[in-house]
C-alpha cells in the first residue's frame, strides 16, 4: 500500500512495489496522503514514486470484474482522484521509474511535472488495444495536458513510449538514468515548494484546468 514520508519541504508518496493498480483501498490510501499534504503547514511539494518495476498499471480490472455492480462508484472515485491531483494546491512531480500504463499514465499527467527513466519502462495509454474507451473525463484530462498531436497518437494507437520518446513528445519533462529518477523529481519539487505557502497555486490550477475538472467531476457523464 502507498506510504507517505516528509523530507523537509518535500513529501514523497511511494505508491508501492507491485502493479499499484487502482484498488478501492489503494485509492483511499492515496487520498488520505493527498489530504495530509494539502493540510500540512508551510512550504511543501509532492513527489509520487514507486519501488518496483511498475509506477502504476491503472485500473484494477480484476477487482472490477468481481464487483461489476460497483462500476459507477468505482469510476467516479478514479475521476475524483485524477481531479484532486490535477488541482492540488502544491507542486506535484511524478517519478516514473517503471511502466506507467492506462489510468496510471493519466494519474501521471495530473501531476505538474514528470521525470521518467530513460532506458527502460514504457508510458502507454493502451485503451485502443484493450477495447476500453476513455471516459469523457479521462479524455478531457489527457487532452488538457498533452499537445493535440501527441494526445491523438497516444489515445488512438496505444503507442508505448520509452523515456526518450516520451521526452520528445513532451509527455515527460525529463528522461534520466534509473538512479536519478527520484532525486531529480525531489529537486524539482524542492525548488518549487514555496509556492504552496499561499492558496494562489490552487486557484491557478483550478482556473487553468476548469474544463477538464468539470468533466471529471460530472456525475452525469457516461463512464463506459
């Protein structure tokens, strides 16, 4: 399960050492961590990272198939996590040390910055290959964070981007060696931590991504 630690002005949320799929308990744990970061005192920023070969493989499809009657509530909770991360009033940096797929890739896009391992691991939106359409909220998030050309390619072809390709497509901000992924993310976060001392950053994000946030939080939008 995710664990949260604070190192001076930088919180580091380790998502886990497995596939880090969006199980309801995992989502609840991440939300608890985000609440702690949001309510903390003083300058602060957030890095999310993982400990294994995978940053996150997205939705917990096994759980979902066993709990089909909870589909609507489950997708709503995923949307809210994405919206909360996108509008969090602190600088957020995703340290992508491994595979980042599907909703895990969307979660990374909800961060302000992304640092990816250059030599191994893929960033991918595989929905076109696995026959799961993007919800309107997911589409809005992706299109708000990627260039039109990259969003189109990523969403329609399910391309797997390695670190250098992801950097070239402006999906990530840095592609570095494995041992530098988390330290680079922490340094970016530390340099921007003072921006959380006032509510201004949250207001900027809320207005910048107003359309995507509204769609993610629309309970009447289709979820399948």
